C-alpha cells in the first residue's frame, strides 16, 4: 500500500499538469485541409475572442469525421488542443451539438 500512494500521486500530478496546458475553444470551422500524411489542418474561429486558430488533427476518430463529412466547414465545434512544437494539436474535436 505504501508503494501505491506515490504512484497514484505522481499520476495525478501528471494528469493535472497536462490539463493545464490544454486550451479550449468553441466556434465555427472556417477551413479544412487534408494533408499528405492523412492528417488534417483546420481553422476554427473562437466565438469568445474572434481569433482564428490553426488546429492539426491527427487522431483517427476525428480524421474519420472530417473525411466522412460529419464535420464540415461552418459547423460549430468544441476543440481542446495542446501546443506542441509550435503547432496546435487537437486533443478533442467535437461538433458542438454532438457527433
């Protein structure tokens, strides 16, 4: 039991640290561009700040939604992303109404 406590504490600290580096926005998709490697580059305009964010989509579930036209330009989406190597990488990309 004594060995388990530090492991749980470390896991909790790491999960909280990763959550603090994630940003969330909600707004319409203004552009979707497929990339040669199978990923997508999207532009989402945040409703709150009116700023446009370039979001790289690399996860299979969201790529399937984009290629299957379940998420299209002008759809309202909720996006959580993390900045990695100067790029905004999506962690969660959902239609605001659900998808």
